[in-house]
């Protein structure tokens, strides 16, 4: 079996260098929509936000509306295109455009690289929970045990997936992986990443799927097609359709993200348009013995829909958005998430223009959501220091890794792909990591993914 190359760095301290902040001049027209970031991602419980750019990545806390604390700034890898954090631990997964085939895993509080793996082609996405780490290439998926990075399963020759579309559930009781299951239709393959077997194939849409997302408990899966007009929610693991929402009818859009609220009562969808839609996940109870005129017409309307073409009938039964957000501009990719910050429901929109937008949500009435705060996520010499710029001597600065790896070393650019006999063998375990201040504890939430009591 073809295996990825793994480089195990036992307690290797990363060298520091004074790299300048991420700088990128604005366009000639001064357009604020200029893309300043390469990637943005919320962690699994939406308590932090990671953003990547030309000079590394930054990690922000989402505990407050009024301020954005930068809890870490890393420049180990330049031009970061993937930056993912595991919950509130110190484990960060980073992929750089300078070596897009290599995944680096860091312990950012200790300033160390845990290991890195190289693959045969560019890494398009990385998903992780407390049990598994999944690497997505265009035509392959690799499932690792996150506790020791052992390669458990290689899903080769998967349908072409040029955008790296995949989702991994984050619940403690399950670990489902969803990815495109067909090259011609909007099918989703549901895979059990714990037991390593295919569960079912969901026929989600007529056209290709553009976005997928699990709820926090891993019991529901939301999908959107490339047309972007219809969003559906399916039960997991059986794949039954639970909800269907219509985002719009006038134009096709490119939906960039779907996200459930923590209680799975709401679902938000953001796209390349200026509108973010929030849908309420509730089953409407049909009026049973209503003597009212509206009740009578409702029954007649429902009965008539059974005689109409299926496409028209489906449209009659689709729910519309419960709440909406109007962004300042369209055309810039953004990632949205629903969260509760300071006991108030919020919609968070991280845009690649370099800003985080925070909106309030009325969970009872819905409607238009007001913007309450806008934070800058990048640094620019022209605009002064970012609100969350690190200060020397501050606690967050002590946790900062400002490093630059030697790109000429055999551990980086010389690893151009797979090796049958080189690198770590399949099943090789990461050894005990010894650092200057003690070993890495795998049961410490602040250091690494916690393990169950029977494993400690």
C-alpha cells in the first residue's frame, strides 16, 4: 500500500526569527474587499478562530464581542493555506503553499513540531476531532489516529474533489466522515472513521454538492448543491431527509459554508453574495382539526401539491430563511458560524478580506440581524497595529512561535511524494515527546487531545 511519508520530530524546538507581520497593500481603488487572508477556520466548538496568510497564521479567542485577543501567532510556515486547531488544545495543523503536499503538526505553546507528513499531491483540507485526523487530497482521503498519528485507512481513487470538500463529526460518541460520493451527481458518502467502514450513500442533490456540515452531536448532516438554491438536512447515520430549505430562486450562488448552532436549532449558510441566511430547524405541526379558513386552505394547498410536478411540489414545501444578515459587500469568500458569546446568540462571519463581523440574532423573531462589531484579523503598516497585536512580555507573546524552517533540509521540499520504503512505516507510533519542561501529556486538554480513562 502506498503510504505518506512521516517525519517524527521528537521534541524538536522550532527556531525563532523575526518575521514581519502580514502586509499586503490595498488595491489601486482602495477597495476594502481585497483578499488579505488565504484561509479562515473556526475550531470545533467555535471558541477560537484561525486565519492564515503570507506570513503565517494567527489564532484568536472568541470569548468577547468587544475585543479579539490574539492567543498565538505562528510563522513556522509562510503563506499558510490551511490552519486548523483541535478544540482548545495546543495542537495546530498547518499547510503552506510553499509545500502544499506536506502537513505540519505543531504544539504551539511549547514551540515544537510534533511531526509532519507528506503526500503525493496537494493537501486541500484537513479535518480533526479528538479521535481522528483526516487529510483530503483531490482523489484520496487519509484517516489517522490523532493520538499517535498512526495511519489507519487510505481511501484511494475517490471521486474527483477539486475543492477538498469533506466534513468530520466532532462528537465524543461517533466520528463520521462525509465526502462527495459521485462524479456525476450530488451524492454524499457517509463513512465511519472509527470502525473504518462505509455506512451509506446519501442522494443529496441532483447537481454536485458544494458544502456539507455535521451538527455538534453528529446526528445531522447539512448539504448544499452547486446551484446554491436548496439546502437539505439529513439524519445520520440512516440518511433520511429531515429538512429542506430554499435559499433563493432568482440566481445561482456558490455556498462557501454551512454551520449548525451548538443546540442544532439553527443552521446558517454563507455564499459569494451579500446575504447570509439562517434557517430554523423545527418541524411544523399540521393543523389537525382547525375550523379556520386558513386551516382549510392549508389542507387544500397541501392536497393540490400532490398533483403538481415534483419540482414544483418540492418548492411549495420548502421553508425560507428565519433570519438574514446583509454583508457590506459581495464576492469575497467568507466562513460563517453560529455561537453564543457572553450569553447572547451571535452570527460570526470571517471574511478573507481580513475581518471578523459579529451580528446579533433574535432567536424568537429572527429577521434582519444587526452588526454589533467588526474586528481586523490582519496587520498592516498603513493602517497601524491590529487591535489584537501581540505585545512583548504579554502572556500570549510567551506562547508565540515565530519561526522559519530551513526549506533546503531533507524534511521539507525534498520530499516530493510517497515512498514505499522511506519515512515512517505504516503503524509507526509517535514516541514519547520529551521537552525542556517535561513530557507532552496526552490527557491534558491544554496540550493535546484528551484520551479516555482506560487509555491513560
